[in-house]
């Protein structure tokens, strides 16, 4: 019985957080984001990046 109560509390809190986030966040402009196929392309990292080959 306790597991069921905790599960119901979790889903209520999850739904409340989702509703709060939905109402308080700015809409996403999908036209301003790069396409998924372009992930990883762009400016090379600088500074102390561990994958830097410079």
C-alpha cells in the first residue's frame, strides 16, 4: 500500500512540475536551432578542452 501511495505522489509531483514548466518557459523556436544532422559541426573548441588536438 505504501508503494502505491509513493507512486501516486511521484506522478502527481511529476505532472505538477511539467505543468509549471510548460506555463513558465518560453516557446521553442525550432527554426533557430541547428538540424540534428549538423550536431558536432561548427567552431572548434578552445581552452582546456580534453579533446582538443591543438
